C-alpha cells in the first residue's frame, strides 16, 4: 500500500496542475522508501524526471524538524515549489507551519498532502488532505499470518495489498495560474 499511496497522492497533486512538488521524508525505513518510489513512479508516468532537490529529508518524525527543513528550503531558494507531499502526517503539520510562518497560504500558495490519515490531520488549520493507510487492517492481517504460522499452516510466499485512498480536506488546491 505504501508505494501505491504515494502514487495516488502524487497523481492527485499532478491532476491539480502541480509540477514542482517536494517530497518530505524521514529516510531509513523500507516502508518510507516505498513511498518515495511511488512518488517517483507517478512523476515519471507524467513525463517529469525526479531530481534530488525534489526530496527533503529530516532525521525524525517530529513536526518541528519538518518546519525547520521547509523554512530552510524557502530561505535558500524562495518558493520554488507549489506542493509538498510528506511521507507522514506529522511531517505535513510541520511543513504547513513553515509555509504559513514564511507568509504564504496553504493551499492558495502551496498545497500540502500527508500520508497515514492520523486522527489529528482533520484538526490542523487547514484540515490536512492525506492518504488513508489502513493501519488497522495491516495489523490484523499480520496477526492472521502469524497465527497461521504458529498453528503449523504452511507459509507460502504471498503478497497482500490493502487498498488506500485519498482523503480530501482543505490543504490541497488547484495551482493558481
């Protein structure tokens, strides 16, 4: 679901006219790397070549680190992007704060989209558009697989994909011309 979640989110931003999109992430976990791959896949599918400057990294999931990273980006390059896709909702909260502290509007100047659909995403200002990752179903599926393994059911290699979907709120808008 991680790769397809990022593809869905990126496609949504691209459908709204965004071409200068940042991907904000904390590297080091395979699930997050899959999200970055999905971002790249969606860009390539639309004829956009991903470049290293499209990715901004932080050392932890703390919103304040995202705020600092995006503030640093704006200070160094100005507003050289129209959208930010984050690998998690906590990073999106920090990114929105940086954009707003720099005097810009979310979503009028910069659209921000997260991933995970954490409960607090709906209470940000503006409420965060995000991709719902079915964490509960992922956990239940893992428990079922573990239960089968412990009960002696032969463990056949298999891949299980769970559906994710975009949750539209108010942090994303069509690019202004």
